């Protein structure tokens, strides 16, 4: 049986750990956007494959970005 994670990524590695990134830059909105769904929701760990530590960092970074209006709260911009 092929499950969803087979489709997303075979190896479940955290890209931040892979690249040795300790702190995620909340000002890098173009980068953070890659972790938002089409409805501007934060992608879950199941999809991103991040470890718990970095997923939390990412969530915090995105929330900060939203408050600084770098990132959307909803998907009003697209479409
Ligand atoms: Zn990690």
C-alpha cells in the first residue's frame, strides 16, 4: 500500500537540519511562503517533513511575518 508520505517525500528529513539552519529568518517571506498552503495556512509537519524543533521555529517565523504584513493571513492575494 502506498500512503501519502510516499508521494511527498520518500525520506523524511528535515530540510533545516539538513542545511544546518538553526534560526529561521521571519523576514524572508519568499522562503516562508513555500510553507504556506494555497489558503495561506501553515503546512503541517506531515507535509513539510520538518522535525518538531524546526516546525515550531517555522510556525513562529510565519506568525511574525504575518504581523509585519510580509505574509498573508488568508489567501486573498492569490487568484
Ligand atoms: Zn530540523
